[in-house]
C-alpha cells in the first residue's frame, strides 16, 4: 500500500547513496543495541557476586526493565511523531547511556536495579529507526520495499552483534574488574549517541499537535497495574488475590482510557488507527510473538541445563552449550531477518508475515516430541529462529506501511510495546507452569515438571499459530496496492 500521498512537499526523494548512508549510521545504533542484549547474559552470575546478591534476585532485572519498557514506549512513540524520530532516538540513547553508566559504578543492588530499568529505553530504537527510513523514502515509489530491506539489514546487524557482545563479556570477565567490564557497554552507547547526533540528518518539518498528558496518565495506569499484577503472580503464585485484583483493575482501566482517547484530536495512542484492518493484525502478531521471543528464553535455558539422570528429562548441558544454543538461535534470527526481502518478494508482505509466524509455531511445536538430544534442540531453535528474525524486522515495517505519515512513529513503536506486554504475560504464565524450587532460578536446586515445559512450548506454538490466523484477516488489497505502487 502506498502511503507517500499526503507527505509534506519538502520531503525529498532519497538517492541510493543517501539511503545507504542513513542505514549505515543506524546499523551502528543496532550494533550498540545488540551489545546491550547479548553482553550481560553470560555474566549474570558474576554480576550477582559483584552485587552480593543471589542468582534468584537477577530475575528482578528482567521485571524492572519490562515495566519501564512497557511504560516508556507509548510516550516515546508519540514524541517521535511530534518532535521527530531522530530527536527521540537521541533522547532514548542518552537515557540508555545514563543507565549503562549507572550500572558500571552502582554501589548497591538497588542502584544497579534502577540503572538496569533506565537502560530499558533502548527498546524504542528499532521502531524509531524504521520510522526514520520510512519517512526519508517517501515519494520514492518504493517506500515499503526500501523500508523492509533496511529493517532486515538493521535486524541482521542487531542479531550478529548480540553474539559479539556475549563472546566479549565472557572472554574478559575473568581478566579484569567488574567495573571495567560494565563500562564497555556504557562506552558503546555513548559513542552511539554522537553517531546519531552527527550522522543522521535533521528531521523534516513536523506536525507537533497537542501532547496528550491525560491519555499518558491513563495508559500508564493500565500498564502499571497489569505489570504489577503479573510480577506479583510470579512472586506470590497464582493464588495471590492482590495480584489478580491489580490485573483486573488494570484491564478495567482500559474502558475510560479508550473512551477518552476516542475524543482526542491528538491522542497518545490512536485507538482508531490501532483498530484499523491494516494495523490490528500486525499489533496482535507483535503481542503474540512477544510470548515466545521474550517469555520463553529462561525456560529454554533451564531445560537445557537440567540433568536427565536426576530429573528424567533435560539435556544436561553446561553453560558453554547453552551459549552455543543461544548463538545458533541468534544466527538464524539474522538469517530470517536478512532473507525477509526475498520472502516478501515471493509471498508479498502479508504472506511473509504469515510464513514467519508459522515457522515460529513449527519450531516450538517440534519441542513437544523432540527434546531428548542437543541435535533436536538445535534444529528446533533454528526453525523458530528463522521465523522470529523475519518477524522482528517485518513487524515495525508493516506497521509503518499501514499508518498515515504523521503516525509512523506511533505505529512502529507500538509493535514493541505490545510485544513487551505479551512477553510479560507469558513470563508470568510460564513461571506458574514451571512452579518448582529452582525452576526459574537455579536448576541445580530443584526441577519443574516436564509438563511445565510442554506447556511453555505449547503456548509459544499456539500463540504463533493464532498470529498467523489473525494475519489472514489483514486485507489482501493492502499487498496488491503496495505491489502496484512500487511497480509504478
């Protein structure tokens, strides 16, 4: 679907050289993002020793960052449309840099937790980058195609740098102090800030509108109550009355929020756009995809570490094999992202999304009968990884294609917001399913029932299958119009 009509007249058509330069600078941003996402994973136990906390307390890092990510994305996404995606990219990078430096010099667990939460502002980077490319290619006649290709390159760079980050931290953690180890990501993000500042051209003239402060407060209530309830489910179990009360209050708060937003000319979340046929299947897919890509990683790790001689299941793998398993998954994520332009050309935008969702569903479904060997685990994660990598790249690009020019930041940003909420919900469901001493913390202290892991894989597979069904309801005319526009 061509959305170039209606863009501001001064937005010029980019030449190939100019687009390559912009994407090249944005690749540097995704390299920093990959470092943040891969660097800390191999050294969580070392961080716990550094802070004098138990390994179980490390789970608070994930919870804190999920909350901040879910709360900040709607705000930053709307600001992207109001003040420009580049400015929001700069702001979020500055915040992320502050959080990263706090981690390096945090004197206590509480300070470290605050820094870790603040660092979660990087979650908006990829959506803002896609919005930048989408706006810069307006009038080219190939806006959607160029955006998808650029998103594929960005996600490919992200996933490869995850491996680089993980290998780097694991290699140096024993040879230097933890302060020095934790300074390296902070340096990378700080350099990234100046790359954005100097390398990305100024945003075109914007349509500021009015900032919806009341709407922001209302959606903060919704997300805050729901996320707090989900955390309490993890901490207190499914019998917690307070946890479910908070979730119910959060969901009930959606009613006044939606009614208020429908009356606003410049809402913080455009609920009408969100419910449009070109948008809701994409956002629903992001939500369901978040269940596997964000919620299933810890269960997969603990399953791999479980000793089959003791528990009757598991791979009995050491930490190095878990790193290998993650590495294989990330490599296939990159393959899925980088081959997105090819699959889109063959199947169309909607068809590529559906195929990617089906691959994720198949990958996790394979875990149900095939989980007895490392070879089976690697094959399962490879299949799921190809589909997941394509979805990471395709979702923000598809959201931008289905939004008006002045709402691209909102549309792309909300794919990460819905994905984060989906991951948080799945994380709580999986915590209940794996309820057993040590199942989510230290696999050596206790084992979850095998049925719990089967539940995890089933939920991930069914969620991806439901996403594919939802995408079938996306209007076929969208793909047809897009092809006609880009062929013109």
